[in-house]
């Protein structure tokens, strides 16, 4: 448990409490309000949510990540139109979506911040792990006739593509932010 605690409390660079709180609120607000008010095209929303998850993983410590992890699916459920008449079935996927979000966040904390694995390889591995987990969960729920087959498409390759694209955006924004911070400190 100590190892897990050490990993989830890592940051790419130190943020004071107030700065970390501001970033947490910003990432959570984007993760909630983007699906709630924009909703479509789903690929854009998915990319931006994954970008926020990865950026939060690099900057926010520990349990403070939970609002970022759970906000997007709560917004989709609140909006109720992403899957049209199938939105009710999303309720069954929500716990798996939260775990999928935790997987990609933890991948960045474990692989990149703890083990110092290349960020691009971390994006690939974290995106693949998240997509495989969500597809496996959807596949099982489809086999059990709990959710419709439609979910196999949205919880498979779609998740992989949006996580990869979100990771690329997150790294670009994160590196630009680090450069700006360095200039301010100089």
C-alpha cells in the first residue's frame, strides 16, 4: 500500500497547494462541463477529457484526482443524449469507465513519473490498457445481455484513439506550461 501511495502522490513538478487546487478545479470543470454542454462530436469531447485526465495525472496528487476521474461520466449521464435511447445502459458502464480513467491516470503516475518511462510509450501503454479494459467490460456486459452491442464500438478502438490524441495534446500543453513556468522563475 505504501508503494501505491508513493506512486499516486507523484507530480512532474511541485505545485503549491493553491496552484494544485486551481488546476484540479480547472480540469474537473472541463471534464464535467464539456460533455454536459458540448456533448458532440463525441470524439472531440473524448480527446479533451483524456487530455485533462493525463494533465491531471502529471500535476495533481492522490485522492484529489477523483473528481477528474468521475466527472465526465456523471456529465454524460446528466445530459442523457450521447447514446440517445441507450443512455440508460451507460449506467452499467459507469464504474468501468471510472476504472478505465484510473488506469490511464495511474499509468502516467507509475510509468512516467515513477519509473521514468518515455512519455510517448506511456501514452501508448496507458491508452491501450484503458481501451482493452473498457472493451473487455463492455464485451462481458454484452454477452450477459445487459448492454447493447453498440457499446463495443465506443468502448474499444474509439477509447484508444481518443486516449492517444488526448495524450498528445496533454503532453504538448504540459511541456508549454513547464517552459512558461521556467521562464517566470528565471
